[in-house]
């Protein structure tokens, strides 16, 4: 069929900024699909039918035109948080040509003199602002793709609340166009300045004295979480996550999630890690929602219900942690059945009854049992002594690849 679809990245400089191949594709297209802003950049000599994306957004107008010469207009680089990536999931590469323009981040880095490979890019387009919380470390440079003109003020407020009010913010509007503008001030000084909807926010993070960011490694302080006492404590959590071994793109089930600490730290390990926290208690569900936002992983999916019933129909995971409901009938069997081949399952037990259950599972399925003892030095009169926390029994299982 050949290249019936061409995705053209267009900048604020419009048609005049396009190369020869992009212009030829637009001149030869029978239909051109895009947003109003991109379509308005085309001159009258482009004769193809112009079609706006539907609302709510759908790729159907493009996919239904398969075989006719179609152009899709996108801002900047279509494969960088753009529609090109969405189309590539439905259209074979042999049928589609992509002609990128410089992305907004490439232009912003050029204006600021920042090496792009040393910058963290975070998209706030139709995404929760809370995702920014995972990236706040003094000395880090961030490029934020704004959702609209309200994003800079919201970013400044979040920075102030998190103790990063001294951070330097630069807002770059209409990059690459005649209306390009630059606004600079600290987050603490940011007011209600009017900002164009099309903008990128550059942040040089600077923590106020005494404020430190939280490590991305497993084992955050217990104080980082709101909880009602049902929390996998710091040292045990670090050991548990080491055995769960999060890898990019993998999905975890955190069953009996409590405050959600295991699922949250799993997702903090890598931006593409995903987690589902299964919790029946309404109060703990609220704790999970608070913790996931405060710790920068608003994408953690909360499953409201009790295992094993709540597990029905969920996407199969690469790893499962059973922290609550170990002795509940059917929980382990359902988890083990749904775990992908090669996946890891870790279950923790505190009571004698749950420990017996782990021993029974080990007899049936194998695996490794570990007893964890943690003691902390605490005052005893004029002296100090070791205070032993409740011992934890941990069962680690790896599902056979041919299971």
C-alpha cells in the first residue's frame, strides 16, 4: 500500500518552516487532519480537505481513510508525546511516514543552553501535576510540557509547598514563532502573570535549607507515608522490593495494600513501572490516594475491593506482593494462577497462622523462606538497649517459564 499516511510536525513558524518533503506531502494530501491551531498555520495553496480532530479525541478519522493520501499535522516532533506515537500503534511503519520538526523541548534547551540529555522532561498535558513530586531534587533541571496557561502558576505553588520556592522558573511561550516570549522568576515570586496556553516551563530546582528530596531507591522513611499502623516498615520494605525486583515496564499487584507503600516504591523505581493496589478498607484507600500523589506516582491504580474477588479481570502482572489476606481462602491460588510465567511472588507474614500458611505454600510450590529480625536502639533508663520489632517471615517464589 505504501505511505498513504504522512505525519508532519509543524512549528510555530508554520508552513514556511517546513522542509521540501513535508510541503510536498501536504500539497498532495486529499485530507489533512489536525488541531485548529495547526490547521490555521497552512496557507490557501494547500487544497486538501481540512478536518479537525473529533471531541472526544479519536484516531478514527485517520484510520477510516486508509489507502487515500492523508496528512496529520502535529506540533513539533510527532513521536515526542505526540499523535505520531498513538498512530504508530495502529498503522504499520511501512504505511506511514513521519516528518518531525524540532520539539518544544529541543527549542527550549537551545534557548536556555541546557544539554538536553541532562534534563528531565515531564509532561503535564492531561496528566496530574502530582507526577512532578517524584522529580524534585536540588540541582535537577526540569522541562515541563504545560497543559495550558494555568500550568506555570500551579507548578510554582507546588514548588513552594514542597520547599522548593527558591527554584528558578523560566516560561517559554510560542517557541519558534513570531510571538515567542520568555518570563523568568523564582517560584516564590511567581504571581498571576498571564501566560499563553502554548508554553514550556523550565525549572532549575533549588531546595530551601533543611529540605531534602526522597531517594528513588527502595526503603523510604516510614514518615514519608500516611498510615494507620498497617505499613510495611522501612527495612522490611527494602528487602521485600529487592526480591520483587522491579524492571522497566513491569506491572505489580500490591494485594492487601494497606497504605500502598510497596506499590508506590515499585513505581518510583522507574517511570514506566506500573502498579495496582488492592485494598478493601475505605480509610486505607484514602491513605493510598494521598501517598501516591505526595510521592509522585499518581498513576498507581487503586482497586477497591477484597482479594481474591477483586482480582478478577485485572491485567496479569509480572510481580505480586501479598501483604494482607495471606490466610484468606483463594488469595494465593488466584495470585499464583494469574502471575505471568517467570514472574515473582513475595508474601510477608507476621502472625503464626500466616507463617504456617507460607510454609504450606512452600511445601507445594517451592520457593525460599526468610526470617527477618530488625532491632533498633532505644533508651532504657540511663542506658540504651535493643528493641526488637515483630519478626517477619518472607516467602519468595519465581514462577517457571513453562508454567
